[in-house]
């Protein structure tokens, strides 16, 4: 007879690990399935660093961020472990985007500061921006220790009695109104009351017939060193803020973090990339423009950094919905007991604890702590 669980979560990246933890915490017997080994680098949750911030172009994100801050504070106290570093965020943009973000933060009474382009270099001597740019300082911005977050939620899930099965890909699942749901993996068969997919780019595999298109891409994650060794300290966590820069004239969007991953080398990445291969693997190498454009940005705006060639280039899978907002909730019109949490690339790591709590509360039939209807897959119409 198949093993039975209250909830099966498919995908043990940061979304899935947070979701499984919250399901188990609510008293739901939960299985977390991972097709690769735990901590693999085939998806979007690997590496040492991500950005956290309140600043957002849409106000619906702010409560999710707040819930995540609260959860991480609790985890840090419980585990006696530092899980992030409050550095401050610099959001630099052309046009009037900073004004929109400032308005969103004011609605939620979030502390921040707006400065001119020339004032940016007064605050941060690494940078050079002119009056075409405006800066926003979010003092609660910082660097997430991504690998530590992932490990913490997985360990706490196990400590609560949860089960993780790695190297066990899902082969099939029922989508009708059969109760319980039946799923089959490479190794075993299971039944469950609720099935939650947190599978990153593999959402296209499990839900090929949804009425919206998702095209995952491969990001060239570039790391850059200082021109002069004497300036390397300007790139560390004591001096370099987390950065988001949007040049609306050129339609270019960059994000950058201090030298958390590789000492002496900042991470600076263009928010664009190559389409994944048919089997959802990375291309053998990324298009050179996704390396050259960040180099040009560095040359123009971070003159202490050597823009000629990155010290190292990693790859990361990047999955967004057509409107670039998350998917949180039921995605199958055939069965509301099948939920999805996904399309969070670019901003989802920092909100994953809040998203995980919301999905677990949905699975338990409870109202969500944070309002997430804005992110419902139903906004794209009825799925098939």
C-alpha cells in the first residue's frame, strides 16, 4: 500500500523547504521530494548570497517581506546563527521609478531615504551616477546568506518530524478530484491530501497546459574584482551595499551584492539571459552580451571595479510568470488541492518564508497570515 501524507511538497529549493517546514509546523504530516541531491546547483536556490529589501515597485510584496524578516529573526534566535547581514539597499534608477517605490514604502510606513544621483557617490564612493539617476536607500536591505537559509529550513523541518527524499523525481500525479491524490516517483508511490509544487523552471513540465507561457532563462552570474588591491575593502560587506540599478532609457536592469560568495569579488548580474535547453538544462555557455553589458555598466558606474573581464561566471536558472509576479495558490482547475508556489526569480528568495507560510496555511484550510490573492494563478484565467 502506498505511503500516505497530509501534504507532499515537490521541489526542495527555498520555496519548497519553507513550505514543507510550515506544513509540518501546522501539524500536517509532510513529505518533501527533491529530484536531485539536497543543496544541488541545478536550479535557482544555490549559492551563498541573495538580496533582501523592503523596496519594491509593487506594494503587495511589502507584507510578505515583513513576515519573512520576522521569521528569520525567530530562526536566528532559535539557532543562534546569523542568517543575513543588514547592509542597506541602494536602488538607483533613471526616470521616476524611485518616486513610485518611495510611495509604496510610505503606505506601509517603511523607513527610507531618497537622494540625487550625485549624492549617491557622497554616500558610497564606489559608485558614480549623474543627475539622470535618483537613489533610494532602504536601510533594511541586506545580504541573505542563502545556503544557510536553505539548510536552516530543511533542518528545522526534519527536527519537527518531516521527511525529505532526495534523488527521487516525480514521475506522475493525478489531477482529477480523486481523494486522496496519487503520486508516483522514480522510487515509490504515495498518496496525499494536498500536493504542492515548488519546482522552479520545471513548472513547465508538470503544468504544460496552463493558459500562460513561462520561458525560463539561464542567467550569467558574474563576479568582478577591484582594479586595485587597495580598493578591495570597498567591495566587502562592511562597505558595499546591496544594489539594484534600472536604466529605463536603455531598458537594462542590474543587481549587485558584496563579496559574500567569493572574497574580493562583487556579484553583479544583468537581469536577462539565454533560454534554457529543451531538457531545461543551461546552455553550454551564455551569450557574451550578458557578460559584456554588466561590464559596461561597471565601467560607467563602479569605476573601482575591473570591468574588462569577470573573475568568475556561474549560471542560475531564472523563472518568471508573464507579468513577472509570483504564482501562489491553486493552479489546477481540476483539483483545488493541487497548489503551486513559483515564478519568484529575481526577488523570491527573501519572501520565501512568507510564501511558504501562506502555502502551508492554504493546505491546512486556514486563512493566510499575509494576503496573497494578488499572486493567485487565477489572474491569468481558468487553467486547463
